[in-house]
């Protein structure tokens, strides 16, 4: 089983999310420990090792460090017309 690691940006974002959505995000992030490549996960274009998974109106961007056995949750954001990707690239 893999460990989960969250960036500072993700922790900050999660503090601002309504509780209902926070639970959904937490369940999905936790499920990545068991299955880091769920059926709805997609590889991000223009990156070598990042993937994304949709959760309602949110997108979770993450990568797997196989050597350290860690799922790094790099960014979470709303799905507003590719805004999440622009923000991710700025903070990456």
C-alpha cells in the first residue's frame, strides 16, 4: 500500500472546501493508496508523470513516486474551464 503526501497548496485548499466536498475529496485521495490508477484517472498532457482524477466539480492532480511508495497530491482545484491546469502549472 502507498502512502499519501499533500503539498502545502493542497492543505490550504482543503481548509477552504465545504465539509461535504472535503469528505468526497478525502475518500478519493485515500482510495489512491490502494489503486493509484483508477478507471477514471487520466495522464496529464505535457507532463511526464502527473495524472488527474475528477471528483464532482474538483480535479485532483497527483503523481506516483514508485521508489518511495508515495502518492503525492500536487494540486486540487475546481474544474472551471481548465483554470485548474493553469493554476497547477504556476504553482508546480
